[in-house]
C-alpha cells in the first residue's frame, strides 16, 4: 500500500488523521491518505498568509514569478507519465487520456507564466486640476482552491497558475475521493523552488477541512469546482470572511444536430462528449437533440459506435472506457436510469453492469435512452456518467427551447453546415461554451464558466488573472499651493 503526505509551508507531513483510498477498477484499497482537520487546515492558511507578506515572495518581481511557473510547467511535462499512472489508479480514468491531458496541463502554467509581467495599471484622465490619478493592481491575498477528483491537475492549474502569476498564495484542497495525483504534484511544487507557504496542498473532508478553509478569516478568495449542494455550503461559509468567490458546478449540456450536419463527424463528437472519461466530465454532452429528419439515421450510427467501445481496466492503453470513480456514483446512475424507464424512456443500449469485468469494480455500460415525449430525470439530472438522453426537435426555436430548459448552462454543442444558423443559434444558446461542429476542446487562452446552477465567474484566458487582483486607486496632488477649503469635496 502506498502512503501519501500533504504539503504545508514547504514540508511534507502526516495528517491529523488518515484514510484509505480505493482503486475503482478493483474495489480494493490501494493507498493511505492524510486527512487535514481543523488544526492542519488552519495551519495551511496561516502559512499561506505568512508567505504572502514575506519578502521571499512579496519581494519577487513579476518576471521571477513567471519563471517559477515556467519551471513548474516543465516539471509537470517531464513527470506527466507518473502523475497519469497515479490518477488512473486513484480515479479509474483511462491512462490514454490521463497521460495526454496532464502533459497538456503544462501549457496552462506556461500561459499564465507569460502573463505574470503583463499586469498593468493605468493613468486615468480626471477632471481635477493638479492631480495625477493612477490605478495599481495588487494580489488579492490568500486563495483557497478546491477541486474535485476528475481532471484535477487541469482544474488546479486554472486556479493556481493565475493566482501565482498575480502574486497570491494558495491553499489547494484536493478531493478526498482521489487525492493521490495532487499530493504527488506537491513534490513538483517543492522542486520548482517556490518559497515555503506559497503553495500548500492538503486533502480532507468537506464538513471540517472544507468548512474551515472556506470560512477562514485570512482567506481572501475561494475558487471552487464541484457540485451545487456543496457550493451552497461554500457560499454560506464565505459570508463569514466576505471572500471573493468563483463557482464552477457542472452541467447538463445539450448537443444539437441539424439535418444538414455531417452525421459521421457528429456521431464521433457525440461519443467523445458523453462516453470519454466515462461521462465524468463537467462538460459532458449528456443531452442529445436530433432534428426529426435525421433522427433514426444519426441514432443508429451512435448506437453502433457505443456498442463497440472497449471497456476494460484503465491502465490498459487499449481501453476506451474505464470504471466510474465511486460506487456511490454508479448506484445513482442505476437509480436514475430505472426512474427514467418508469417515466416512459426507452432503453436503446446499455443500462447495466458489464458481466465480463471485475464485479468489485465500478463499471457501467455505455447507455443510451430514447427520452422523446417524456419527463425522464435522465434529461434533467446531472449523472456524471456514461448515460446519453436523446430527444427530437423540429426547428431552431424548438431546439433552443429544449437546450435552454435546464437549470445548468456550462457547455453545448451545435452541428450544422449553415453559417447563418450557426450565428443565430450561438446568440440564443444559454451556455458559457458553444462548440460548433466539434466538442470537448480546450486551450489556456479560452475562458470557461456557465450560467444558472453552473455557478459564476470564468476560468482560463487573460481576464481570469484579474480575479486574483485588487485595484488600488492612487491620487497624487502635484501643486505647491495649499489645499483649498477642507469642508468641500474636491
């Protein structure tokens, strides 16, 4: 069994308590993790606060901060294979994806490294004589970054990298479900040479570790990715410290296919949108809307591809779909699929546990439900698994109405060759991301975030660095003459 430690103030330490982590492909315990409770969480925040005001960090130039981020990016790229093996074992995510995704995460650190010395203030024209007015951007303070187990290196990068580029310090809470990759990532932070306390990495349970972290009086900003119910607790916690808050809470993303689309390309993208990562993605295209004229044709192509997906152990490069991360998640999917069938949905394929995989593993077949003319919960509830709910539409208005009939609004897909329709639909779709004739594409320079219960704020791109800065207004009176009437505002 492997043993992991967390990273506080430049040191690797045991937790106040410990807990086991289960390999989702076998159901067996494979590692032992540190559990941060109140005292260690408090100590991590205080270490970050001390580092924020220490000359070893505060005295660095923006260019020097950028160089540290570049170095960290290089180390991630060099160690991507080892990190990927850990993520695969702890989460069940297939190794062919973890290796590629983690290597690409290095680009996010390099992108924000390049922005570190591009943060500028302004000289502001004002209507006052003998006044120089300027704005300065300063780090907001200690950042609490909280990420789920899925795509955790990526979701950490879009928080840590802009925070560090801005000059903040960070306490990162890894998910208790599968923290191994981020606890190992701490070794790269240490090797990169960040001053002690600048980046701290812990894990623990939400009721204690998460609560203490998000309500801590020294935390100035919380960047959270997770579920809506947990987010509601986070919002309440930040009422105690008035921390600035960004929430990214998942979605129930629609993919719309019009009858003029390239159906082969659309079918491949749909398979990627919902069955890649076993559907455990915030942007999973879990609702498929097909125009009536191509409904049967497109659905037949998707079903054929879904039935050919290779399910296997996630460490095998031939595997295309591995297990779900937790047994609780599989139980939820089984419940919602059963409820949807009772509500009138038709099972087209899947809907069961594969019989040729380890029974203690959290495997579930690629599942497609025909949900036309139903109120099936598979159409409304985020399942975070390989379940596709399919319905039909007649025209643009019908497609928009169905696509926007959700409390979420993170991502969407649109397949059409009509450029005019594309322009119209992009403006009407209520989602933070619209992929046109593609799906599940990312880049460091592109922001993402959502509407409604998906939360608020954006991560990625140039603008996100300003979420980690405060603007200071500076007025300088330049005249040698005494100030006038002190009882009149100038």
